[in-house]
C-alpha cells in the first residue's frame, strides 16, 4: 500500500484520492484552502507557490501526483501553478531525502500547437505557441528532471459532474465550428487513468489521455442538442479543418479500459444522473 500525496487536490485530485483510498493507499490531499476530501483523504493546507508552507508535508511518501490548476488564464498564474509550484515541491521533497517511486505531473494536450486536424500522440512535436501549453511543457521538464521516476499525463478537455461548459453552450443555442476537432475525457476517467498509471510496473514517461473519440465540435454539440431535445446548434466559421486529433493508443496498450470511452457514454451518464437527481 502506498503513501500518496495529491498536490492540488481539487476535482480530479479528489476523485483520484477516493479511488486510491479505496484500494488501501494512504492518501494526503493538499490545497491552500481548508477542505474535507471525504473518506480516506487526509486534508493538508499549504501553498505550492510558497515553499515555507510546505515544511509540514508528511514524510515517507511513495508517490506524488501534481494536479494543481492555475487560478486564472494569465501567464503569471500559469507560471506559478505549473513549473513554479512543481519546482518548489520537488525542491522541498528532495531536500529532505524523500525517495519517491513515482511522480506524476498532470499536463494537458495544450502542449501541442498542431491546428490543422493532425493526429498527435506522445511522439509528436510539442512546440506550444501559447503560454498555457508552454508552462505545462516547462513543468513536464521539471518533473523529468526530478530525482525520481516521473511521468507526464496529457489530458484533453475534462468534463463530468459540475463541468457543464459544453452543455451550457448548447443550452444557450451557441454556434459550433464545423471542421474543428476537439478531444475530451470524463473526470472519472482522469482519476481512473492516474490510478492505473500509479500502479503500472514499467510506465512510459508520457501519456496522452483522451477518450476514443476525437470528434468535430459540431458532431458533439449536435449529439448533445438531440439528447437535450433542442435544435441543432447553428454553424459559424468557414468550415476549415482545425484543432487536432489526440491518439490514446499508448494508454490503451498499457491496459487502461475507459469507463466512458466516448462523449456519448460520458455525457449520457452525466445527463441521466442530472435527470434523476436534478441539478443546482
Ligand atoms: N480543465 C481542463 O479541461 C483540463 C484539461 C487538461 C488538464 N487539466 C489539468 O488537470 C489538473 C486538475 O484539474 P482539476 O479540474 O482537478 O482542477 P481544480 O478542480 O481547479 O483543482 C485544482 C486544485 O489545486 C489547488 N491549488 C491551486 N493552486 C494551488 C497552490 N498554489 N497550492 C496548493 N493547491 C493549489 C486548488 O485548491 P485551492 O484553490 O484551495 O488551493 C484546487 O483544489 C490541473 O493541473 C489542470 O491544469 C485540466
């Protein structure tokens, strides 16, 4: 049984922590604010951008998952949350001689600049033009340089309970762009993938983690509109091919079986749950 620190224990981190606790791991979740992570997660307070607040982290850790998110979409916030915070954590743990079996940095498919509908996988070039991807790639490098076996897991757009961004767009009747490819993963699969990779004997250093169905934005929004019983979204743009298609074959070859293999399964489950329970 492992002693695991989830640094940045928010939506994905909490779902992961519950899963790990369920298999018998000792789980610590770190946030700046006080919180109750629920059964099996010991909450810790600290700020990854302030190393002095990390002195009280528990000793004898086996695994660390870094899943903090930037406070806002500014370059400063991204630098602080990704390479900045991860460097601080690595320095604190290395200075006191922790010998981790595994460090995972939760990254994103924003590290790819490809925008012409290309297929991308772990071997594809990463030359992000935007500060979001640049800072996540910089943090991947921090993890790779840490004195422990490290991995970067590149998630596509995360959806799931409480993450209704695309559904809300459809409900508001917003337009979609034909030809624009999009990639996504359900929150529960994010947790499932991370738990799977923490337990894998000989993992690769990088995994792309999206479901089986990179799809044009209009295909997904049309499906959601039909499922909601509303009109198909209007079209916008010139129809040119855009975005990228992320390839999950390495992840699947490692033995991961998706809970929600595509948007129909994931949004279908989410909407069925909302219909049963209502939503705020
Ligand atoms: N959203 C997407 O579609 C997407 C796509 C790909 C990858 N990702 C990545 O997935 C990861 C997990 O995302 P999520 O949805 O679980 O995010 P989330 O729910 O916002 O959780 C992030 C957690 O990090 C904590 N945190 C932020 N800054 C911190 C700091 N300086 N020190 C300590 N804790 C800090 C926050 O709590 P406090 O505010 O209380 O500190 C929060 O609990 C993030 O790295 C994100 O970049 C997201």
